[in-house]
């Protein structure tokens, strides 16, 4: 377990531990060991986890949006037949695949 820095608030400490892969139970035990009250620990941990999940959700939605824009651009380029020959296949299959992969990556950030 890492110790909180002097200039770090409790919520910043919890966020840092969550980003380092610590479980909620370990964080709760560490905060109780530091002398915080049980009600305070439960409330601050719950709110900080919500904040952490919200940040991940925003990143995920951003990836989904970018993936959708890439897919839409691929669709427009395909139906307008801007490219021909080998480039047509790249636009049709390559950009669409990249867009879908980015959107799915965003879904993993959300869920």
C-alpha cells in the first residue's frame, strides 16, 4: 500500500490507488487503518469511485464518438466513390474496421 502525500486529499489518494489497481476493500481497510471513521470512509469511497467511473465513462464515450465519425466518413467516401482501385478497398474495409475497433474500445472503457 502506498501512503498519502502531504498535499494530497483523501479523495485524490483514493483515485490514485484506484488507478494503481487497488480494490475497494483494500482501500477501505487502509483508510480505516489510517484512523478515519467508518461512515466517512464508506461515503468518501463511494463518491470517489463514482467520480472515477464517470471519468472512464467520458473517455469511453469519446472513443465511441470518434469511431462513429470514422465509420461515417468511410461510408461517405464509399458511396461517393471518391477513391477507385486499391484505395477503394482500403476505404471500404480498412476505415470501417478501424472505426468499429475504436468504438468497441470505447465500450470497454464504459463497461
